[in-house]
């Protein structure tokens, strides 16, 4: 056994080491292969963006080659027209830069701090110190030069040598003519070729990707590719439309504000907004600087700042979440980390591609078990289920955040769902950890106490709301009006064990109260005391709470003893969080149990309603005529 454990540990360690080595190799390949991978990634993104348009043209009975050429020609034409307009306005700005110099000088001088201020004095002092420090190496260099000149009366002057330039070709001459634009045009040409190929052969590429994953992964890869294609295509299309509209609004508003070259700033705003975080700052900086340079006052610059702030707040908080907020599935922190990571690897292009590439990583993590950590780290979905989050905050003894978890769940769900889906699972997790010594006594007491407080708080709020509604709807009605005859059952709630079962009985009692019943709560240590209390209260139905699997033995005992002692007493046994149906739960109690087994609070309430409807049955005693309005807690000792 020990050797097996040692081998398992060594295997896990080697697996982690291999995963780390593979990750390092992948990052190195991405960095050193960026010359090829960057155009390939751009082509993939553009193919996802243009695929819906090509598909629409194909539905109009246009062949795929023709549809691809039409879409690509329109895209390149649009890019060319916009680029020409931007270049023309850039030339105009460069020609007028000298005219803006005087206005900028006035504004810069107005921002200067007084020379008599403390900050100015400190700045001057630091500048003097820097000059003195810089003078030392400069003086040494001058002394060395003087010594060399004195040691050699005739300073040697280098003789220029002319080297013949290598012969050039037409490609090199074209690159020299275009200058910095040569690399951009080459990349654009390669990206266009990749995009055309991917649009023409997208089914073939998809099938090859599925084949590489293996025949046994056919279903997984199909779902992964469909999910990635849907997320990326819709996100890129919606982002392009939103950013185009954003640029149109910016250009129009700047035109009416009076900022020159509004078309240029609108185009830059639309393009730079594809860059996470820093793009919008750069887009706003250019027109603000132009407004400061052109106009003598600060009014137009203030209007420009207000325009970008208002527009960005509105789009980022209202339009984008509505249009495509749920399509990427990336958390805010993951977007920032991804932007830094891909920018480090691929430069500015990596910054633009960071979001689409991160979407692909999240999809891989969702469908590949070995890469599940990617979805957990990068995704925006909660990594903890609500019941786990609630229990985790109880473990941390953070009652405030545990209460927030419950309140947030109540915003979209009922109180019954909160009890069944949050409180009872959390109690089961805590009881399991307590049984295996994972939770100490103090933590367990805190968890039970906090949960009890929340149950009472929610019940008090409900009773207060009901009293207000009753007073508004019928203020003259009697406060103690009689319930219908079919609901006049005397119900008693019994916990099989102390602790969590007592809290679940409180939950069930509240829900029964809201259904019109008046349950009582009995907590007793011995069956004799319980029998005496039941005989005194003359109950009709007994609801026994047992948080499975910890209290099944006690519940089985009560299920046998109660019907034997009280033949007319109907027993409902709640085996909470037992992942079986009612008949299967009844088998866990044994053949001698004549009670009704349920596994959820809703089933327990449904069974009580059935028993209330059987009030005319001779096997069921006559109900008590005076039900109590509150949950009575009595303890027999």
C-alpha cells in the first residue's frame, strides 16, 4: 500500500512537471514564432468576423469564392477610404502645427507653478544636485582628453574609407521607397491571404481540427468549436458595430463642438477602442490636445472631456453589457492580465488580439479536463456554487458576507429555494466536516448561530410584510380569523438530532406557517418525554427532520416507535439532501417504517397538504379547532 501511494505521488509530481515544461515551451514558441503566428492569428480573427457576412451572401445563392471576394473587396475598400481620409487630415495637422505653438505656450505657462513655492524650490535644488553629479564624470573625461592630446603632439585623424554598396533589386528598392509602411503592407498582404484561405476552407479546417483531437473526442471538439465560433463571431461583430457607432458619435459631437478634423478623431476613437483599457485614453487624448491647441480658452477642451466621459460611462455600463456582455465570459482581471501577457509576447498586435485569444483559451478550459484551470482563472462565472460560497463565509466566520450571499440569492429566488438550495446544503457540508474533525466546536457553533439568526430575520421580515398587506387590503378584518377546516391540523416538528436538524425544523415550520398551518416544535432527549409531550398536545401530524446520512438511525427509530405508540399519528420523515426519490428514501428507513419519506421541503409541505385534505378520513382524528399563530418551541425534560 505504501509503495502504491509513493508511486501515485511520484506520478502526480511528474505530471505537474510535464505540464510546467509544456507551458514554458508553448510560451517560447509563441514568442519566437510571432513572425508567422501574428498574421495567422489576425487572419483567424478576421475570418470569424467576416464569416457571418459571407454566410448571408451564400444564402442569396452566391457562390462561396465570389462571396469571399466581394466581402474582402468591400472590407479592403472601406479600409482604404478611411486610411486615405485619415492620412489627408494628418498632413493638414502637420502643416498647421506651427500655428498652434503660441496658443500651447500660453496654456503651458498658465500651468507653471510659482517659482517662490516650496515645490519649485525643491525642484531647483534637485536640478542643481544633478548638475554637480553630472559634472564629475564630465570633468574626468575632459582631463583624459587633455592628457591624450599632450602625450601625442600629432593627433591621429581617422581616414574615411568608402565601401561599395551591394547591388539592389526591385523588391529592396520598393521597401526603401515605402519606408516604415513596407512592413505594415507585407503583414496586411499575408493576413489577407490567410483570411481568404480560412473563409474558403472553413469546414475543411474544422474537420481537420476535430480529426487531430481524435475520434473519441468528436463530441467534445464539436461543442468546443461551435462554442468558440459563436462567441468570437458574435463578440467581434457586436464590438465592431458598437465601436463604429462610438466613433460616429464622437466625430459628430466634436464637429459641433468645433474641434478641427473631427473625422480623424472619430476614426481613431473607433479603432483605438478595440484596445482594452488604454485605447480609450489615447482616443480622448488627441482631440483634447487639439482643442487646447486651437482655442484660446478652456471651454472646448472641457466639452471634449465631458463628451468622452459621458459617452464611455454610458456605453461601458449600459450598452455593452446589453449587447455582448455575456458572450465573452472573461473576467475583468483576466482581460487586464491577458492584455499584458499578449502585449509582452506580440507587441501592439497582441494587445488588440488579447480578448479574442483569451476567449479561445476559456473554451479550451471548458471542454478539456486537463485545461479546466484556464476557465477557472480567466472566466467570469462564479467558481463557487452559492451554497459553497455561503458555507465558505461561515467557515471564515464572516457573518456579514454570508448574509449578503443569502440576500443576493433571495433577489431572484424564493425563500423555500434559499432554504433547500443554500442553507440545508451548507449545513450538510458543515456537519460532514465536523464529523471528520475538519471543523472545531467553536466554528460549528458560529455556523449554527449565524444560520439561525438569518432564518429568524427572514421570517420576521415576512411576517412584517404580511401584516402590512393585511392592514392595507382589509384593515377591519379580525387578527385571529379562523383558517379553513381542511387546514386545521395540529402539526408537531421533531428534530432527529440536535444542531442542524433543529434549524431545518425551523425552516419547515416557517414554510408551513406561510401555508396557513400552525406547527409546534418539540425538542426532547428521550422517547418517553417525547411521547408525553405528544399525548399532551394531541397532534395529528409529526414531521421528523433528519439531515442525511447523519441522523438516519434516529429517524428510523422514531419512524418505528411513533406509529406504534400513537396509531392515528401521521408521520412525515424528512431525509434532507438524500439524492434519491421518495420510495427509495423509504427503503433506507426499513420495511417496518409506516411513515411518509420525503427528501425536500417542498415535498414535505405537499404531503402535509394531502393529509389536510384527508381530514374526513376516519383514520385521521378530528383536527384541533384552535390553531396557534406562531411556531411554539417546547422542550420536555
